[in-house]
C-alpha cells in the first residue's frame, strides 16, 4: 500500500503554497509552503523582527512581518515556523506562517508567495505529497480526510487510529501471511522432492486461519463504519418521537452508505426529504424524514 520512492514525480519538484485553515474570518489563519524552495520563498515575503535568517532553527517560532517588497508595505504581523526535510508532514521543507485570520490577508500572502516563485497547491496536495513521498500509505491518506470531517468524537478516534497506522499494520500482517503461504505452496509444486514446501493439510489449516482472520477484520471494519455513522439509531428515533421532523422514511448509517471513494466519487442526487444530524454519546447519526 505504500508507494515506492523510485521515480520522482515532476510535480514534486514544485514548491506549493496554500491557506491551510478553513475559509472565513477567524482569529488565526495559517499559510503553508512545501517544497525545495519553501524557505527561499518565505525569505522574500517574511521579515523577522529580531532574528537573522542564518540563526533560524527548525521547529522554532519566529515573529516578524509579512512584507510586500514591491509596494514597500507591511501586510500583517505573523509567526513563522520552519520544518526541515525529512522531518515534516510531506517529508519536504515546509514553512508555516500564522497570521490573523482575515481572508484578505491570507489571500495576499498566497499571492505574494506565488509571485516569489511558489505554485498554488491543488486541493489535498500536501497529503498527496506525503503519500507520494512514502510517509503515509493510502489508508492513512484517507484517514486524514475522515478525521477532518469527523462529526463525532468516536468517529475522530477511529480515524486517528487509522491515521496512526493501525489499519495498515493489520492489513500488512495479513498480506505478509498470504504471500508466505503462496511461496510455500509454489515451492512445494515446483520442487516436490524438497522439504521446503508445505503439506496439503498444513496449507489448508493455515489458509483456513487466514480466512477467519480476514472475516474478523471485515466484521471489525463494518462495526467501525457503523460507529462512525450511526450506532444509536433506536435511541435517536425515540428522541424524535414527538414528530418534529415528520414520519421517519430512511434511517441508516449515512457515512457508510453515502461516502464517496477518493477521486472517483459521483455527486448523489439531493432527495426531496429533510435531513437531521446530531450527536449522541460522541457518535454521529442522521435521519432522513418525509416532511409533515
């Protein structure tokens, strides 16, 4: 599941920049740079107050100003932190700039960064780079989005476990056992006179154990999906028996049944029903009901 570090994708040679905080107004906004020229670009648009660039230490906050060199103006005060490769989210050089959460200010910082040589990042490109660089596998990359979109604490915990490699280790262990069993069977077929193979009885026994392990993993996965979406359906329906949403028409795990796949999801038609979402016991649920 881990992508090898063989041929380097030409896209990885660019330095990218993007706003990493959600759209809208807030007390804090973060702009992130990643790539070989992340620090040189930051030096163009950021001026430290008291620290010289040669004294910059990785993972240390530096206070300074965002500057527009062309107009000789200060855009905002900000903190900068530098993550040197490979000890960063993408395993590349990363610079994060924390400033006031004004969309105008954040957009201007991105504009200045692009003008200084960076490229505007595509949606999800920072996580894509972490995957292409081999820092995370595909299951962990999916977990990043699941954790961001978690609608309950239980869902967040499950996604975090997947992000930290729990599911990857389980699948990897099953894969290793399957590959080992295949090699033993093939060895017995190709070299029947050798003792390096495996008997039919032992092969059937190990295969049965693998099948049971896969089925158990499948049940755990289904339970995880249900917990992330809707384990308390009965309780939620009882809580809404007053008829606030009308007659319950559809009650299933919204996350399990409507989650799109990465890169291939198709937008679903919006039903002519009303949707109600809530959280009970740290777990999200959804009700789709006919209007009264």
